[in-house]
């Protein structure tokens, strides 16, 4: 009979907890008793539905503003990336044209030098021609490397300027919002 009464108390507590839709049931570990905890205690601060409605509207307005800001930022970012990509592709075209011009000039000069080497009659003439060719090729390689390095640095600077500007604007806007 004691077990029946004990089970009866538990079912009564469960019935009370389920009848209150805005509450949840918590078990007290020390006593084993169930207690009813309000689901949303902050709702008791609002005296009527108008307060809740104004809260919901203000939250909705904030969400819409944040959503619009994010959409605008994403649009601007995609435009900046497209602009940067276009600059990069044009720059890479210039790099490829420069490389092709360098290769063509080198081939023409090496062809002439090869003819000169074939015309050599002595070992000393051959050694001098080969030394001149090696020195010219080394000098040309250093000039071409410098020229390509300058072109690439200019290209990267131009391609990343829009991205840097956009990033600076975003940091400035975030700083202003944090200060406000």
C-alpha cells in the first residue's frame, strides 16, 4: 500500500507539470521530489501582449538591418573580388607576353652566338665566344628576373589594392560601431 501511495504522488506531480504548458518538471536530487519551474520567467515582466509585440518587432527590425548590412557587404565583396581578378588576369597576360618576348630575344641571340661559335677556327676563339655567350646569357637572365619581379610586384599591388581598401573600410566601420 505504501508503494501505491508513493506512485500516486509521482503521478500527481507529473499531472501538475504537464497541465502547465509553460513550465517544465525538475527533480530535486536531495529529496527526490519534483518541482515545477517556469519555462520563460522573463515573460512575467510584460504586463500585456503589446509589450511582447514591441519586443518582437524591435528584434525583427534589428535582424532585418543586420541581414541587409550582410547582404550589402557580400555584394561589395563579390564586386571587389571580380575587379581584383580582372586586374590579376590582365597582369598575368602581360607577364606571359613579357616571358614570350624574353624567350624570343634569347633564342635569336643564341642562334647568332651559335653561328659565331661554329665559325671559330681555334680553341681560343671558341673559348672567347663561349665565355661571351655565357656572360651575355647570365646578364640577360638577371635583367629578365629583375624585370619579371618588378612586373609581378606591381601586379600583386594593383590586384590587392581593392581588397585592402574594402578590408580597411570594414575595419573602420566595425571600429565606429564598437565605439558607438
